[in-house]
């Protein structure tokens, strides 16, 4: 056994914690190596010196001083330890990190959905002159059919562009910033929201009866398809919506597409739905003037 | 057996239970039982009587605050030692304490110990031999003081307090291998520093 290794193991040799074979090897080495033996003896002497240091007594008035410290324990500290003992509970860092990540994901997820943002223009007026409000599932259509409130969870709004037939487009759309955006997953607005300047149910029904303009025809197609109008989006200064967002039961998705072909021309082919999909379908339709 | 008698004769476990059920005298009994060992341990860490006393008081103050939530996951003795070691190590690491020690050494570099410990059972012995022994103890204590905190704890617990490896592991949380290597390094350091007097 080499001297370096022996010196490294001397501490354990003194404590007698080495296995028998290693202990015997060291014992043999110490008999032959004067340098290592000297180091062993001096270390052992030092350890014995430490063990013979004895113990000290605490001052006689130690208990009284502890009492003084306890009694001088400030009231704030007492309240803290009495009522806020939960702060002393040790929570694993992994759990804290998981909770923090979940909160962060929740915040980010809710902030990055622009379709959930609402920019409201009071008294948004549609082409029929009626203010339109977002519809809810419990609202009845002009045909009295109750629509279910279903939130599209698996498929995002399908973007479509509809080039309106020229003679059916009463007014050209103007350009500018979008002033109303209400759409997207679960975008629901109350029926009676006066601060949004939306119409009454009666107004809505008037809209859906149609008066020959493309928007009324589309609304009627939505109604026939058991769907609902969720929102309209306007550009600044325009009286006609540039976008509408609607929701259609998936079973009526293709019939609805067929119906709006009579109102305008789809600029892009509408995608098919997954076969297994059973929920409602949201469509965000851009209404393009043919002029 | 009434409660007072039980507190005097009962073990730590019973005293802790008694304190947790509202008997403050049980805490006093625990202090009286352990104050010398806690004070001694603090002194070996701090190397200063006043600091050791403050530290030991801190330890029992912490015990008083936390004892109601003690769940007997370890023995009271191990828990008390763990608090003591951590309190001492934290104080040694604090910049305030380092400043005090430095200024004390600058003021009196030859004798930075303002307290010569009186050992139990010293009475009636040869005064010269006792003086020599005290001087050796002072030099050994100086050597211990000069060790890094991470080596000081193992050498104090093992060689001065005489605890087993297992007890030290329970108190410090070190692994066995870490404990052995720290102890080996600490002993080599001390041997080198005390080579002239041993």
C-alpha cells in the first residue's frame, strides 16, 4: 500500500471503521514506514487531545436569561409565529415551480388569443340599420329554434372569404382599423349589454328576416342552419361589417356552405371537418365587396 | 405520579409531549438537562464565551418557538444538536460575526480568548499542571477556530463531543463518504497546526 493512500485512510484507521483487510494492510505499512507511522501517532495524539478537552458548564443564570429572551420576544414576532405558522411549512420547490408554471401558462394562454379581445364601438349598426349584439346559445332564432351554447374547443374558427354578388351588395366597405372584434373560442357576450350599444331581441329578429341584402341573406342562412351569429367586425367609418363570426352545428356545415354560394363566391375552398368531430364549427367570414 | 415528578424523571420525549400539552415547566426541564452540552458545543464552534452564551440562548429560543410543532421524526437530542450546529454555523458565516472576530483579534492579537474555560472536576488538582492543560486547550481551540466551518462541525461532533458517524449524519445531513473525507481533512489540518505542541 502506498503512503498517500495510507495517509488518506489514517483518520478512518484511528476510528476503526475500515474493513479488516484494509486495516491489516495499513497496520503492516505503519510498521515498515517511519514517516507514515509518525503521522499516525501524531494524529492519534491530537484526536486524544481533542477528546480530553472536557466540557464546559453553562452560566448559572442561563435559564433565567433564556426566560428573558423568551419574554422579550416581540409581540410582532409572536403574532407572526402564532398566526403565520403556515409560512414555516416547507413546500417542495418542485411544487412551487409547477404551480408558478401553471399560472404563467394560464396567463399567457389567455393573453395571446386576440379573438378574445373586445374593441367595442357603441351602436354598431348593421346594414339593416339595427344594432347587432353577439348571440348566445340560449337565444331563440327567428324560427323559434333554441340553439345550444357550445364552445368550440377542438377546432379554431375557420377563415373564409366570401366575394359578395355585385347586385346584392348595397354599399361598398370602407377601409380603416377594425373597431369591433368579438369572436373566437367561447366568446360569449350577454344579450342585454347596453354599454355595447347592441340591439334588443326584437331588433335581432328583424335582422334575420332579411331584406334582400347579402348580410341579411347570410343571417337567414345561419338561422336555417340552426347556427348563430357571434359577432360582426367593422372597419372605421364603415356601416357594413367586414367580418362576421358565426357558429354552425357540424352537421349543417356543408349545407350552410352550399347556401352561401347563392349569396357570394368563396375565395378559398372551405376545409372539410374531421370525421370524428361532433361539436359546433366556428366560421370567421370576410365579406368582400365585388366592386 | 404527578406531573411535576413526571417532568423530573421522564425522558425528553415525555417532556416534549408535556410542553406540547401546555406545561411550560417541561421546557425549563429540557433547558436544564441540555444547557451544558449545548453551551459547550456552542463554545467549541464560536471560541468565545459571550458568543457561545448568546448562541446557546438563541438555540433554546428557537426550540421554544418550534417545540409545539416537533413531530418526533428524530430524537429531541438529535433535533436540538441540529439546531445548535446550524445556529453556530450561521453565526460564523454572518458578516457581522466575522467583523467582531477581526476587530477582537486586532485589539488583542496575542490573546483573543477573553474566557478561560473552567472545566468540571478541576478543583483540587495541581495548579501548574492545570495551567499547562488550559494553555494546551486554548491552543487546540485556536486551531479549531482556524478551520473552515465545513470541517469544524465534523471534528467538533466526532472528536470533542464523541458522537458516532451515524449520529453526525443525522445531525448534519452529510453522506457517510462526505463525513469521512471532511473528518480526514480536518484532522490532517489540525495535526499540521498543532504539530509543535503535540
